[in-house]
C-alpha cells in the first residue's frame, strides 16, 4: 500500500450480517428462557395431576409433600373422588407464574375436570363443572400448598 493509495474498504454487508446474527442469537436466548423458565415446576405439576387422574391418591399425597397439619383425610377432602376439587379425570395447566414478592414459589393455575377428556368450552353442560384451581409450589423442594 502506497502513500497515495486509498485504504481498503470493508464491506458494510459483513457488518450488517454480524449485527443481525447477534440480534438473532439474543432473540433465540430470550425465547428459550421464556419457554423453559418454569419447566421443572411444570413437570412436577404434571406428575402430581397425572397421579390424581390415575386415582393414585397415595402417590399424589406424597408429591404434595404436605405439612404435618395437612393429613391424608384433609387431602382426600380436597382432591379425592368426593372432594371439593374431585374427582379429577382430566386437567390442563393454564399458567405458571411467579407471584409478586415471592422468590421461591410459583403459582400454578390449572383447570380440572371430572370428565375425560377435558370437555370442549362449547359443551356448556360438561364445561360448567370444570374448575380453575391455583396451587402454589415451592421451587426448592417442589412441594405444593394452597395460596395464602
């Protein structure tokens, strides 16, 4: 390169492509984070509700990981075949979110139905018996409780 020769021009296309590639990587990271943020909690909730649907109340009670004051008869009064939320024959996890001010809990909003499969919203007779239940889950030990 001589003194009077112009400098070599770099293509602006490569600079634009680098910017687009970095933006796509950041976007993919954000989408993956939002998609799998509550994945362990979702799996724990699915195991619990699958046990309820199967009628395995002993396993469901163990997965609930109750405090000593919440006995099996209390659990059955809530989730058993004749319980307040029972019988649970199908469910759909609607939303998992972190309550404000909580660091180690998530709120799991679930629609439970006494019919299998989950009734279509257009079926008014069956869908009126579907209940939306919110349970809290401790993210550290995956224990369940009702919201305060």
